[in-house]
C-alpha cells in the first residue's frame, strides 16, 4: 500500500523513482580558444594507459583504443557536444560496453570547413592540413587534456571535458640542395570545390 501511495504521489508531482543515469560525457569548446560556432565531429577516447595520449592510440583498425564520435553543427562556444551510452563507437559499440574501472579519457573535435561545390552541393568536410587526413593529428583540430576518471556504466556517470588546445601546423623541413618542397594551387580543383585547393610534391634532385 505504501509503495502504491508513493508512486501515486510521484506521478501527481510529475516525478518518478530515482534511477541511475547512464554514461554521459559533455565536451565543450571554450570561447578563449574559438569564439564562433564550429561544425565538425566530436570524439571521445577511452584508454587504460596514458603513456601515449589516448587520441594518438588510434592507429589502425587492429590497434585501436576505444573511441566514440558524434556530429556537431554550429556548436556555440561553451555548449556541449554530448556522447552518451547510445553513441556509436569502435571497437566497442557504446560506452555501456566499457567495463567498470579507472581510465584515461580525452576529447577531440575534428573541425569541418564549408565547401560550395561547382555541382551545386554544399558540404561540410574536414580540410586536409597536409597531414594525410589523420583526424587525430590534423593541425587546427581541438583537443582536451588527458583526464583520469572512474567509469561504471551500471552506476552511471557524467564527465565534462574542455577542448583547450589546438594541434599546431605541420613543420615542413627546409629545402636542401637535393630536396625541394613544392606546393601548387590547382585551378580545376579550386573551381570544383569552391575553396583553394593545392597539390604538393617532394622533388629529389640528382
């Protein structure tokens, strides 16, 4: 009788019995790093060790720390990109499959650029910064400090990360009498993508 009365009172008050919240990670971009809205894909990396930054532990499909991603569109400074239990990941399907324990986590935003293509389509994609489309190393992408946390999907948790750093530009080695670095703008690619596009080459001289 008392249980039924409690449920009735909660229903009348618009409440419900307390339940453990599922896994939830909120990742923000501070205005000090990027004042305007940003579009891209937000990632969370979860690792047992921190000898290497978790974001750099994604090498290839057979050697990969768990990571999860969600698209963000015109995300305002300070507003969170949210990764929850239902957010897809690899090599595990979701955060709920991460066993309880202590982990090192890190957030990253793969920043997209807007392209107005000659075929009439407007698309948002990551603009390669001469890193070969390695999203976890691409200059201009934003990432957080590594944080040690305790994760327990059964009990639920809420973690907040702030992307306080930007990956610096790639340093091109200086030319030598035998090695030359060439960068040429392609008129055809620039016209199609509606964005300056370049082709690069390294020339070895005899």
